[in-house]
C-alpha cells in the first residue's frame, strides 16, 4: 500500500501513470498546478511524489514541498537529459519517458518498500531511545534510593522518578512515613478542587482497604482527618472529575512483609505495558531502601534511649554514692571512737566484731569511691593534674603502702626497676590509683608464700607485646613508653576471660574471686585513666600459674603533646 502523487502538465503522462498506479495497492493523486500539489500533500500526505521535469516553476514547488514533508520520496520523471543541477539535489530517484511500465512500477514499489523499512527503523530507534531514557531514569532513581535513609525523601525520589519516566498527570500516594499518621501526597499538573480532593481521598482509602481483603487494615484511616500535602505544577489550570476517565495504575508499597503505603497514578493518554513495568519496578525498588530507613530510624531511637538510660544510670550512681558516703563516714567515725575505748572498755569479742565492722566499712567506702570515680570519668568530669614526674616515686609509694597488707597475707612484695628511667607526663595520684589496684588484685588473687613483683622498663611502642585481644589498643601506640608490670603467682585468668576482666562490674567466675569480693570496677577505671594519659593497659595470664598486668605511659615529650590534646 502506498500513496502516490503525480505532478505534471502533460495529459498523456498523467493518463499513463494513472494506468499504472490508479489501482490497489496504490492510492493515486494528480496535480497539474502548484496550488493543487501543495493542497494534496497537505491533506493526503503521500509516500511518493513523482514530478514531471517539464512542470512549470518546478524548483520553486520542490523547495516548498521539501519544507512541508520530511519522509516523502521525491522522484523526477526526466523528459530529456537537460536537468537543472539545482533540481537534482531534491530528488531521490529518476524515471525517464522511455522506461517500460513494468520498470516504472518496480522502481516505485522498491522505493515504497525502502521508505516503509526506513519508517520502521525510525520507529524502532524511537522505541530504543525511549527505553534508554527510561533505563537512565531507573538508574538515577535507584542511585538516589541507595543514597538516602530518609523515608520522606525516598517517597519524593519515587514520585520524581515516576514523573520523569511516565509523565503522569496526577499521583495519589498514601505514605506512612510516621507509623501513626499517614499522609496523602498529591502531585498534580493542575489545581484540584475541594470536591475532587474529597473524591480522591475516598478513592485512596477504598484502594487501601481493598489491599487487605477480609483482614483488618494495619492502620486506621479517617477520611475527615487524613492529612493531605498537595504539589501542583501549573496552578492556573484546574482538574475536573474527568480525571477519573484518564488511564490509571495502582501499586502497593511494602516494606518486606510490612505495609508502607500505596500509589495511584493518572494519565490522559493510555499507559503502555512498558509503562506498567516501569511503574511496578519503581514502586518495588523503593521498598528495600524504605526498609533500611525504617531500621535505621529504629536503631537511632534505640540509641537515643540507651544514651538516656546511660546518663540516668550515671546520675543515679553519682547521687546514690554521695548519699551513701555521708552516713558511712559517720559510721566509720563512731566505730573508730568505740574501738579507741573512748566510750568505755571493750572486751575481746566486742573488739573482734568492731574490727570486722571497720573492715567492711572500709570495703564499702572503697566500692563507693570506685563508683564515684567511674561516673566522673564517664561524665568527663574527672580532674587530672598532669606534670612531669618520675615513675619510681609511684612504685615506691604503692609498694610501701601495700607491703604491710602483703606481709599479713604471707606474700613477698618486691620491685625490680630499671634505674634512671626518663620522666613521664602524668597525674601521679591517678597512676598510684592504677598501680594500687593492680597490686591489691595481685595480693587478693595470690596464695600465701608466693611473690609479687613490680617491674618497670623503657620500651618503644613497636616492641610491646600483648595477647591478641589487646592488639587493637597496643597498635594505637607510637613512640617511647615507660612500661610498668605487676607480676603475681596467683590463680591466673583463662585466655577467654582476659578482655572481660576490664569490663565494668566483671568478676571472673572462680571460687576465690567470689570469696575475696570486690566491685569489679578497678580495672575498668584503670583502663579509662590510662586512656586519659594516652597510654594503655593489658594483661597476660595463665590459669593457676599467675598473671602479669602491664600499663604503658608515654615518656615526657609525648606527654606534653597529650596536654595539648586534653586541654
Ligand atoms: P575487683 O578486683 O574489685 O573485683 P577489678 O576490676 O580490679 O575488680 O578486677 C576484675 C576481675 O578480674 C576480678 O574480680 C578478678 O576476677 C580478675 N582479676 C583481676 N586481677 C587479677 C589477678 N591478678 N589475678 C587473677 N584474677 C584477677
């Protein structure tokens, strides 16, 4: 099938060509002046126009027609060989007067076939370009999805992606960004009247309910209170109820097994099956990031709750400890007065009970002090007095203050120090606290007759060696350090429990640690104090053989830098 226009003033030629093409599968038109040629092209849009080279003012006609048609083939019927060069540039094929009718017919039919093939190719190209454009939209939409954990933004990206790929007239998106209050998002080309808005709300609610068949919908929606957010592109125009005659598509938006919302989209022209695939893809693609966003929000909320709980716990510990300290001081003073005999003679058994009470008061005071220290450190309120100092003085102080306790338990407490160690930049009172805790633990967990040694030496960070579980802490160190080690021959700690010993309130399960008791706060406090010194603490132990607890403090130059960081 093809439409052919024959433009000529020669009657015999018009008759000849009408004889060839004036029947099916052709539609044949003739024009013998410029106006009728232009009119026929305008009305019938022929596939091929055959021009007689004899035609009056042919060049002018060709020029006019070229601007009117893009895909029509121009064929020139040549009478003799005198053709103007200017004319040939408009022409695709030439015929001559001498050609047989069969040849003319086959040339025209070949030309029509080529033209149809070209049209098909151009359609395919257009479809390909459309698909490519859609793929690009899908790609950029999914990139936007991947980059956000904000539910509202994700819904916006979904609507934006649908607009770019489907050019809708209106979308109704019911979104549960916050679980309690759904929002109806209306993205529309034109303004929506109040009546239409009510109809759209009702339709969305019915759509929503239809998703759950006989079951109850997960959330209750009240049409009267449903919140609406409208975005109108061209508010000067207005949609009417004819909108409901538009083509439409509907899809639920899920979060895995849970429901998030639904979307309905309207367009004046019909949606194709490609449109439907694109719509479903985008509505499904948004589901995974929405799920991540929901989880992220839950984690954030849980974290906030945990932070609040942690703060409350610290405040509680701090308040309770303070409240306990005052009566405890009063009890201690009273016990001291009683045992000093200021209230009269106390017999032996009375003295025994008094000293038991004094020991326990002291122990309780130790636990309260630990609790207060820890809550101060965690609240960042611990006072430090950094200065250049000598580690020997710390070791001497702790050794002499604990040697009596060690002796009472039949233990030998000695020190093996490297002489003339460089100075460190530290708070001596806090280091005494750390070392006192380590030596007290060694005394607590070492049986009678054994030896406890306090050692000190200078080491480069690269030379420090610790069990794997402490490697992270050790690897952070660099430069020179004074390392202090408390070695005992006590009950030891199993390898699996080494790290846990530094957890708050941790007491490694064994009969002795239960018997001797303690707060389980000494080592975590020591760890935090050493962190404040830019140092580290770790231990190495063998069950039933003994333990070595180490701590490392940077030598003075590094310490001076630490001061800059801390203050
Ligand atoms: P506390 O000694 O007050 O319970 P710590 O935080 O100082 O608290 O110690 C935590 C736990 O680590 C102890 O209860 C004990 O189980 C274990 N531990 C600490 N030092 C030693 C040691 N030298 N030998 C064996 N176990 C130890």
